[in-house]
C-alpha cells in the first residue's frame, strides 16, 4: 500500500508532463522511455499513445524505445488500476479507461462506481444550487424593475394599461418567490440525500478499498 502511494507521489511531475497530447522535444531528447511509459499508464493512457510519441519524437530525429516504454507502461498500469485510484476518479466524475488487466479490473471498476455515486449525488445538489442562484437573480431584477416602475403622468387608458403592467410584474415577482421557496425545499432534500449517500458509500468503500479513510 505504502509503495503504491509512494509511486504516485514520485510520478506527480511526470504525470503533468505526460498529460499533454504530445511529448516535448526535451522529453524526446532525454529518452527516459520507461519513466514516460510508467507516467502515461498511471495517467490512464493506453499503449496507442506510443504511436504519437514516435511521431512527435521523429520530428526531432529521435526514435523511442518501444520495449522500455512498454516496461514502464506495465508498471504504471499497476498504479492506475488500484481501487483507490478508481474511487478517486469516480469521485471526481471522471470516466475510467479500460487499460486494466483482468485480475485488477473488477476491483478498479467497482471502486470507481462507488466514487461515482458520491459525485452524482453532489452533482444533483449543484444543479439545484445553480437553479436557485438563477432564481434569486431573477427576483432581484424583478424587484428592481418594480421599484423603478412608475405610472406618473399617465391618464385614461394609458394609466390603466400601466397599472395592469405593474400588476403583472408584481405577479411575476410573487411567482418567482414561490418558485424560490420550492427550490430551497428541494435543495434541502437533495442535500439530505447527498449526506445519506456519502455515509453509505463511505461504509461500503471502507469495507472493500484498502486504506480507505473517507
């Protein structure tokens, strides 16, 4: 367990570099193919990425070593395909890449599904928070428009039409306030659902993911 976390930390800088679509000239010249392969696999890239590396490095007159890259990639897969990483990817709402060997795939995918449940519950809360924020802005706008609304200087039919328009705005504001309250109630329900999901998933994850701490 400690070894896996150590590897993840040691590969941190390389993962940032390997996350790009292409390799840099400096990486090609450095020629650390095993480390590059390890970083690519740990970042979820499949072996087809090596073809892009060959093309990019070819522009700089460098030929990558396929055997060394594959050796590193095989090591990186062991970092990517851990239950801990699967859960983390799911928790962030990220998709999983199907590069895991059969003996690791099941635990990786089930842990990803657990993490995804938390992300989904959070996303449902975020959706309502966005709707509520939009409704609050609408109420502020309607209130401002109503405060500025004036029928002064009007008479006859124009005055009646102006009053009707003002009443319509008042009704719009009232409706918006009702909708705001409904959103607040729904948001409380979603937040409660999220807390329940979090507690359930934490308990299940602690039982199946080594070293899980919630």
